[in-house]
C-alpha cells in the first residue's frame, strides 16, 4: 500500500509495524497447518487450560480445592505459594496429546489432553481431557478429604452466551453439560462421562474479564457456605452467561472424562464416545506409545543413559511443548522524555498482536521472552520443525519499522496480571540477544546438507526468503543503535550511568542482568558478548543470503562483516588480556567500588539508612577483569583457532575449581571476581554473579564438543573436560528433579541445589540436548 491513512501518519514511529509481508501470512501457515494447531493447552499460566489460537477464544480450564491444615484453597493459576510438591507435563507432543501429573498435599492429579479430527468434526476438531484424582494416604474416614472438589469451566472471551443443557444436571441420564455456537467453529457441545456416580453443580457468570475467575468462583462458594453451610455452586445461570463453571463431586479416587465436540451436525454420539471411557483409555495409551517412540527417535537416549535421566529428558521436552502458549494483546512501550507524542501516560501501546511462543516458567514467567526463545527453539526444532517456524514467525512479525522487537511480551490482561508495574514498560532503546539466529543458522545448515525432508526443506526456504528482510532490519537495528565508538565494536545501551545505588549498573538488555560490566557506563564501552552475537547474526545472514543468491553484494557484505568480527587478531587486540589469558569487556572501570550504609534525612522524619555506592578510585578506560560467562563468548562462537595456546588457556579457566569449575556445572562468575556473589543493591541479590545457568553451559559444552572433534593439540584435553562437564550437568539436574519434583531456573554453585524459579522449563530443558549430545553442526 502506497497511501498512508491519516491515522497511520499520526502513529508514533516506535509502534509502527515493519512494512513487509508478514511471515504468518505465508501459505505454509494457513490451511491444514493452521487448523491442526487450533486447539491446544495454550494457557501455560494455569494448571490445566485449553484455548484456540485466536484472539478471543472459547477457553477451558480446571480448578480444584486443595486442603491444607483443615482449610480450603482454590488452585487454578500456577502459583508457587500453592506449594504443589510436583507438577508438569511428563509427556506432551505440542500438537494433540499431553499427560500431566500434579501433586497437591496427599492428592495426586492427572490431566490428559487429546485432540482428534473425525468425520463430522468442526473446524479444529474435537478434544478431550481425562481428569484423575487419587489420594495417597488412605484417609477414607475423613469425609472432607475423600470427596474431590473439582471445577471445570468454559468461558467465551468473545462474550457469546453459553447454554446449559438443562437446569438439573444428571449425567447418568445425559452426558451433555453445555452447548453453544461460535463463528470460528460453529455449534459445539461439552460432555462429561464417568464410570462412577458423579454429582454435578454449576454456576454461570457474565464478565469480559476471565483473569479473575478464581475470585468469582471463590466468592460464590463463600456465599453458599454462609447461607447453606455447603461448598457447592448455586446451580444458577442465566441466558447471558459467557462463563459456565461445573463442580464435579465424587469420592476419591475419581476419574472423569470431558469431551468437547464441534460441528454438531453429524456423528456427535460416536465422537463423544470415542473420546471418553474405554476408547479414550485406548487412545491415550496409543498416544503415550507414540510419544515414547518419537522421543527415542529424536534423542536416542535409550542406550546412552539410565532410566532416571530419561524420565527427566521426557519432562524437559514435555514441559517445553506443554508450556507453549498463545497470547494476544498490546505491549506497553515507554516513551522517551523527548517524545513529541501527545499522551497522558508515559507509554504508548504497540499494535494488537498475537504471539505463539514457549515460556520460560509457567508459574513465574508465563509469557514470551525474546532471547529465551532462541534457546527454546534449539530443542523444539528437533521435535517439530513446523512448530518451531510458526513460533519464530510470530516473533519476527512483532518487529517494528526500526527493526526492534520488544524483549518481554506481556500481552493481554491475564499476562499483565502477573507482572509488577515496574517491569511492564518495554524500552525501544534496549535490545536483547538475537538468539533466534542460533536456530536459524542450524536450519540453513540442515537445508544445505539435506537433513530435512523435501517438504520441510521447501518450507524452511520459503520461510527464510520472506524472513530475510526482517532479519536484515534486526541486524541493522543492532548495528546502528548498539554500536560503539570504534568500528566493529558494540555495547548494550540502556545502562544507568547516574545511579548511586547499584554496585555495578545492570544491563538487563544483555539478558545477563547483573553480570558485572564496566563500573561506569559510557559510550566508550565494548561488550564482548554483543560483539559475538553480532558475529552470529552476520554469519547467519551470510549463509541465508547464500541460499538464495550466490554472488550478491549483500551476501558479500555479511560475509565480510562476519570475517571482521571473527578475526582472531582484531579480537585479541580489543578484548584479550594476556595476563589473565582471558577475554574481557572494555570500558571506563575501577575495581574499587563498594556499597556502604549512609544516613538519609527525609524531611522532618527520623533519619533512615540507605545503601549507597562508594567509588574509591577514579575509573579509567581499560579491560574489565571479571572472568565468567561473558569471557567465554569467543570460545562459544568457536572463534579461537584449535591450535592456539589461547584455547588451552580457556580450558584452564573452565576446568579450574577456584575459577569456574564446580561439580554441578560452570559458575556464571569466577570465584576470584571482586563481584562474585555480591548483591547489587539492598534489594537485589546476586543473580548472574555465581549461580549455574543451563543456557550458557549448553553453549560452552557445544564448543567443548566442537574442539574435541577438530584436530589440534588440545583435542584430547577438550574431550576430557567435555565429558566431565556434561556428566556434572546431567547428574545435578536429574538429581534435583527427582529430589524436588522440578527443573529450576539456576543451580547453586556450592551445593548444586536448584534455585530461583522452580518449574523453570525454559532453557533449563536444554539438559535434554546435553543428554542427547545434540549440538549445532557446521
Ligand atoms: C520480573 C517478576 C512473579 C531473567 O527467563 C526470563 C528472564 C531472562 O530472559 C533473563 O535473562 N529472566 C533473566 O536474567 C526472568 C525475568 C523476569 C523479569 C520480570 C517479574 C514476576 O515475578
């Protein structure tokens, strides 16, 4: 379109979409592909939820009352404070099957999801969920504990009314609970079947906001409890309800099958019956078998590792795929102070957008994070390339006209309700590592080496062909806005150079948050990790352009940029410190900083104390002598020639216990660093200043694997370090999983204990690639 409407002219540049055909409009994402991914467990923030990939969907979900110390608590949204001793998908194929186990006190829940498209099914097909509850201890005499308080709901985000099948539900007479109609899928029905007697009660609500549904149900139960002394929904609903909640009560053990069918014109009974009872049992069995064989085919663990590890490997891929969500909404973008945009607030809204993405952690961070996603895709692409491309496509379509992609995607009211205010705004001056290139580079290589089927190859190629202009813009965004003073140098913009509180001003955009950088942020800075990310981007663009044009100008340009950024001599001149044998950032820096308590007078109030940074020496331009993950970036990008003595030096740093080595993986920051395990402010404990993180360990391990394969004097040494690091990482994650029930965000470097967010099944799931020894080739 050549003509801009008036409205578009007034739209601030920062919220203007990148002007190129969208990836998600590619034919490969329409038709069968789109329909096959319509329904799914795309609500990772709840313990169990189903929705379709459409902005305002019909959504389903599970709630139950947990009992603790004689009190009831509503379980719905994944919350750490619920203290479930374990939960997560033990299997999930990302498409039409998943099995999850949840342990709440002495109750064990199982949710199995399955989807089918049978003759007569409407758009997107039919789906079913089998809910099972068992009681570990036999407290049968305790009535309160022996009946399950289980709630299953349907809510129409579009506001369409849902009808109850009849006023008095009796499922021994008819399994039909509810019915309705929508534009996307036509008429639909919800059925419930069970072997044993179930009592079903219900309540209808009308509200556009489903993110506070737990409160609505709890309030209703409280009213009922006060009036009638029972925890039972009121059996009322009117014609306008867009939410129906069903309460299913029975004695434990309980098993209930819920079937959702659309396209109710034909074969409804057969389809419901094939999705419940014995047929469902058989179908689930078949799906579990398929998952197991695909798992074995993709990762080949059977003769490599013990069964304890294999369980963790399955949980890793299961939770990665089961954690995939679909979100819709508008990011809030912070307005620079100089902005001419008229706004009463300090932000402007991004355009309404869809995002289909994996998430780092269902209870803590159930939303998209840009650089996390590149790591997620390293795993997902080995399971299902189409899901991988679909996810990357969604992300690239979020790019604005400047080539910028917001780092954290907080889309929609449900997502927003989980984020503290100070983290909501996205800053258009700040980037986040372009890790999607990690997987794109692998895909290009796979195409060139014929590792994919012909159809897959064609799809990847047409994807890349359309993605190229966006990828180039992304590269340009970094190359212009994050460049340093000297040619070929880069630094993360957005560090605070006026703070007096931070021991070392953070660089959130790098993804490594509080990893120490130059003490005094300045334009003179040169960040080693960003330089290596730029190399990755240039190198990937070079090989992508090579796919389409063998002799073009731009192919040459990316080739020479990559060559420049991987030039060993230049790298060493700018970032190498021979005294340490290590690579460092460069910047305005002093080691002599510390936090001190100072008295603070606030008006007439009593004096209070505050923690303030003291600088005891004038900073100067120099290398920043902190050894840690950043120091290893040239190693991770395999820039160091195999015969170089510097490679030997890197192996020293890695394998030295007083520096980076631990029995559980490599520390983020060397024990010898002046900021090792130091708080950044009073409220900010160390994060990337010691603990072990899986994404970086995976990349370091990949490089070790590489150097153990190529010829050179340090080949054998690399091999030894490689296998020890690998077994330490696997051993510790497996041990923690079986002990605590979870994969964790990071692992403590002294005892190996999981820390930070639990049920962190984002990049920690890379442990599966480590088990499978699956690294990038080429
Ligand atoms: C806080 C608090 C319930 C921090 O995995 C996501 C990111 C990584 O991209 C980043 O590298 N995590 C890492 O340093 C978690 C970030 C959480 C920020 C928002 C909101 C909500 O608590």
